[in-house]
């Protein structure tokens, strides 16, 4: 059995795809397979993938028509073909350091963690931006340690789905045993699908680790899925984002309730997140009032449902 399955979902990224696949080819750790799912690209992405399949038998390509199921749908296809002991995901416009797999596996062996995460750096055009010092200072303060590896609790990681204080809710940059995916289908057709899915794996994990090394290069670009609300007014964008986030947060609460894990704490954190969301919104005064009324109405609905 191969050690690591790398999942790469692809849709119209020909400008960046070779850079991504080259960073995978150049890994210092060699025992891996790459499952590429082309989700109906209309540019040259599929042909670029074929080039790598032709020259490296570790690369495997599946083509499917785009059915509007988003990256989660393509990830579900990847999971059907993966055979590795571990799974990691790399977005097709991102790149990873040459020792990305090597370091994640070393941390897993050292800590015995089920799920191991690294830290990202940002790529914009040809420039690389490293994470600001304040992020690390906050982590060190939280864990009262200057170690390069921290071991957050399951509760910390579930709460990250609400406020992203650890930047650990995304699938990219993470090494996860394939056994944890057994019986799990990622919810499809929604934006921010990481936020609405990864917590399912944290609920199954017994121990987790975050390596504070910036091994993953996350590309910031126009035209990505994160810009799907363009054309809306500022208020409409914020209300839409609130709708998407609460949809995913409600899924989190559903699974937390089923698992009966720290239900009271996570419910309280959810309400606090809504309060913070309402207080920090960047709108004019008239739109702020409308937004806050929407949040308050939703918050009261949750409290009635939970008998809080």
C-alpha cells in the first residue's frame, strides 16, 4: 500500500497548474500517489494533467463533467480512488515546499497524532508573504510554549470552524489517515465546504498536532471561488456570507449533538461568534442596523431551539 494519497481537484487553473504539480513531483518523500480529478475544465488543464500522467505513473487522472457540486464533489471522487494510508489535499493553484510530505510524516511519527497540520504562506502573483508575527505570538500565548509543534485539543479545533483562530479548518496542508474518512461523504454544492466538512474528521480524531512551519503556499487570486459574491452590494455580500457560514455552523452543531461532545461549550461559542460578527461588521450605519437585526433574529431562534 502506498503511504500517502495526494488529492488535487482541478477546474480551469491552467495558469498555475504546472507549478502545483511540479511542487508535488519534487517532494523529498517519494512513496505517494496523486489522484487528480478534473471537474469539467474548459481550458488546457486536462491536457496539462495528462502530461504528468504520461511521465510519472504515480499521477492518476479522472475526468468528470462539472455538475455544480463544487470542490467537495470532486474530493468525494478522489476518495473513491485513493489507496494510501494517509490523505492530504493540495489546491490546484497552490504549491507546497519540497519537504511538505516528509515533515508532516515526521511530526505524525513523533507525536502519534491522527491529524497533522502545517501553516501556510500567501502567494500573490510572483510574491510570497509569510504569516505575520502576531499569529505565532497568539499561538505561543495560547499554548504557553515556543515549541514548533503544538497539540490543540479536539474542542479547540472544532471551535476553529467558528472563528478560524488556528487556521486549521481547511483541508489543504493537512495529513489525515484514510481510515478516518470511512463512511464520510463531504457535503456538496456549498461554498466554504471545508468549514462545513472538516470538523467531521476532528470529531473522529484522538490526538491532533499543528506544525508551525509554513510548508504550504496558498495562492490569493481573482476568479477563485472566494469571489463568487461579486456584483452584490456590501450588505448583500455580508448577508450572503452570514447565510453560508450559519449553514455550515449548524451542520457543526448537528454533528456535535450526535456525538454528544462539549455541546454546551460549542453552543455558547456559536452565540458569542454571532455577537462578535454583529459588532465587527464593516458597513454604513443604516446597513449595520439591518445586518444586526438579521443576526439578532437568528440568534434568538437558536436560543429558543436550544432552550438557552
